[in-house]
């Protein structure tokens, strides 16, 4: 059993500090005298200052807590303050008794066995709950000589504001993670890849077949043909559909940042690097699909590292010696001729063979003119939804103008063209002149009547009347002389059309 002398020493020096308790049990209580007196040049006793700080810390902690207890290396109570005795209703002196006899749910013995502190815990005592903290005590030689515990609150309800704040933060984190995961899901499916031509039906057939395999897919085709849309459709139809779809435009990332963007960065990998680990695209896409757009623009040094990832299924973050396993399905796309790049030594042949497992070539829009009308109608519907306006219609003559155009930018250029037309006119029905007015090289097609240009400046009213005459004449021509239809094309009432025709001397008759 502990002697009263040792118990007194433990109480005087127990300060939540291993060294302080060690001196109390092993070497006796150290006398703490004045720390520093005199002029600035006097020597400061730093050891005495430390001991005073430890002692003061313990006194403050003990005074703020509801109760405190210290045990020796056998988990026998060496000291318990009066507040704790009163809180537990302990009669007499508990010193020397196993701590579990006095505090049945005490974990101080476990702290002694593990040597690990328990910064915050809830301990049940009868019908009450105490918020406690527990710390091991070490001797001068580093061995565990006991443990100390403090009751921070005698009711767990005091922690409710903190718990509610923590739960709110967890909810916000979970919601943010869910939103981020949703953003990384594929947004398109095969039903959104429009077209009924034979070439598009074949593309969809190959895409659905590729979706059921886990092989690398290489999408080839001009810019704007829908390579990313097809990549997302393949992912959506694959067993990986519930996992992330991460897209990377290789051409849009500076060469010096590509490696970090792909493989991630270890903490402190270079000057200015984040102290936290930054995941790369391969880790973000783990379990899902990584879409590498414009793969033909990838620098040769990065090509070698990508080849290793495809072969070994593992990456090494920048500045790290740790190899990380990844499970990623690769879909690559390019508008360049990779075979020609291989011949010119601008693209690695071994990487090309790794990527060219399931090649799919998307046809340009000019090679499937029969699909233009359905694609244009869908685009006009999307624009109407975005702008909150009724959808516009296309006359057959306007559709024919779209079919006759070459579309070097493919579907992306078609979308841009229709968006410009919608922005420049309020007419609910789009005509051939509307389309020609925004297409390069088609503003004045052969045989079309155009507004004559007069030399020199002209009065504004004369210019406006000439433009109005031209617009009405074009609408009447488009409507085959049916004035009600021409008025609808111009976006005005039939009465207004008659009025303008009389004013402009176009010979309107009822």
C-alpha cells in the first residue's frame, strides 16, 4: 500500500506532466523557490520556471474541473480531491483501493496498459454521465508509473452544443461530398447521342459493346463530333456507372503541370506545394472512368508515365516514394491522326497500341446530313429552356441551308450558329435568310436578292425603309406570297404587315 508520504508527493507534483509525477514518486518533491529577481542581467533558472509552470497548470486544471484522481502503476488510487469524493459520494479515504472499486467504469487501468491518453470520453456512473479526460504518467526513466484523470463536466449535456456543431459540420461535409460525387457522374447516355443515320446506329452499337468490356477505348474524329458525349454514354452503360467519371483535356493543361494533375502531389513535394496530399485525376477516378481528351497533344515524357500506369495499374504521386494502386478504365479521344504522329515520332508507338484496343471513329456532321434536322430541333429546344422562351421552328428551306453547309466545327458549330440566330431575331419561325445571315460565306449566295449599296452616305430613314422592304420581300418569297404566314415569319401581326406594305409602297391588297 502507498505511504502517506508518497501520496503527498504525488498530489503536490501531479500536474498532467510525466516529469512532474516522476519526480514526485521517485526523487521527492522539488523545492520551487523564486524564479528570477534582480536586474535584467541576472541568470534565469529555466528549470525552476518550467516546474513552476507545470505546478501552476495543474492547480488551474484541478480548480476548473469537477474532480480529479491519480493512480499508481497498479491502478490503485493514490490521490482523489475532495470535489471528486463529494461528487461520487465516497466515504472515508479511498487511497490504496483499486480504482474500479470506487469508480466501476474507470478506464485508467487501460491508459496505464496502453500508455495512450484518452483526451475526451464519456463515463457512466450510476444514472449520471461524466465528461472525462485521462493521461498516463511517466517516470524519469520513461516507464509508466501511473495515470491521472479529470472530470471536465459532471453532465454530458454540456457537450450538446459542441456535438451539434460537430454533427452539422459532418452533415455539410457529407452533402458536399455527395454533390461532388454527383458532379463527377456522367451526364449523358446513348439516348442523347442524336441521329438516325446508318453511321450513328453503328457508332451506338460499338459504344454499347465497348461499355460491357473493361478495355481501353480510343475515340477518333474531328472536333465537335461528340467524342466526350459518347465517352460519357459508354461509362453510363458500363458496370462502372455508379463510380466517378473524370474528364481531363490534355491540351488545356500546361506541360509542367500535367504530371501533378494526373498523379497527384505529396505534401511539400516542391516549394509552394500544399502541406496536405493533393489527389490526382487517377485517384479521383478510382473505380470509375478517366476520359483523356486530346490525347494526341500529350508530351512524350508524360506519355511514358501513362504507359506504365496502363500496364501496372499503379501511380506514384509527385514527390512521393509510395506506390498507389488504382482501378481506372481509360477512354481516350483525339482529333489528330495518331498513326501519323507515331510515324513522325511525336507519339509513342507502344502507348498507341495500348490505347487502340477498341477504336471508334465518329463521322463528321457533313457526312450525315439526314441527322441535322433532329439535332437542330434538339438544340433549339435547349436554347428555349435556357432562355425561358417558346421554342423556335425551322422551315424546310432553313433546314436545307443547314444541310448544304460544310460544318467544319460539326455539332459544336451548329449549336453556336443556332444560338446566334436566336439571339439576333425574335421571329418564331427561322427561315433560310436567317440562317444564311450568320453562316460564313453564305450571307450573299448566288442569285439571292440583296440590299443594294449606294455610293456615299444616305439618310437613315431611307436606309431603314430599304432594309424593311428587303425583309418583307424575303418573308413573302419564303411564304409563297401568303401574307398571314409572312407576318408570322416576321414576328408581327397581319394587320401590321399590311400597314407596312402600304407605307413602303409594296402594293398590299386585301
